[in-house]
C-alpha cells in the first residue's frame, strides 16, 4: 500500500511539473497567435474596409481556441449594440483570459488596445495596432526567455519534489 501511495505522489508531482512546463511553452505560442490575429484585424480594417463586427467574425473562423472564442464573443457583443466597442472588447477579453497561458502584461496591452479600437480613422488605427504588436513582441521575447530558462527545470522539479516527498514520508 505504501508503494502505491508513493507512486501516486510521484505521478501527481511529475504531472504538475509537466503542466507548469506546458504553460511556459504555451505562452509564446499564444502570443504569436495574438499577434497574427491583430495583423489580420489590421488587414481587414485597412484593406478590406470591413466593419469591426464582421472583421471579428472573420477572425473567429480563422483562429483556434481561445482566441476564436474571444473574437466570436466580441462580434456578438458588437452586433447586439448594447455596449461600446471598448466595453465589448474588455468583457470578451476578461471572459477568455483565465483559459489562456498569458500574463497580466499581455492583458494590459490588449486592454489598452481595446480602448483605442474604433475611435480613430484607419491610418491612426493602423498605428495603434503597430504599437500593440511592438508591445506583444516584447512580451513574446520575455516568454521565450522564460521558456528556455525554466521549461526543463519545471519538469525535473516536479519529479524531484515527488521523490523528496516519498523519502520524507517513508
């Protein structure tokens, strides 16, 4: 029975280490998706002259979860017309944020971008998108550094913590 308990402890801590590692590798991938989404939004606005709700629906069809859900909710809130663009953006952002691997810095960048969305002409909006992309590039570099530094350590630490617990309990 002791060995079964020890095995469960080892499996649980190893799994938590791998989960922490997955979060570290998921963040740069999601940041790239977010940057791609903003670039696509820019193309829809600048070259397609697409209304914002329709552009958001196009993006929702192109992206994967969780950002597809974000743009889908954003478009739905815009189409109902009950809220402003800024409120629809921020509400949609808050709804999906807990299922992303992104941090508070990225949330602030996206929130600030949402405050400017739809308030300027196309050229000024393009500059706002470029500014948001620069900030997201910086966050992506930080995420890649953390991934390189901590990903392998998180996996090993999960396993080693499990071994330590087993040794202490036996």
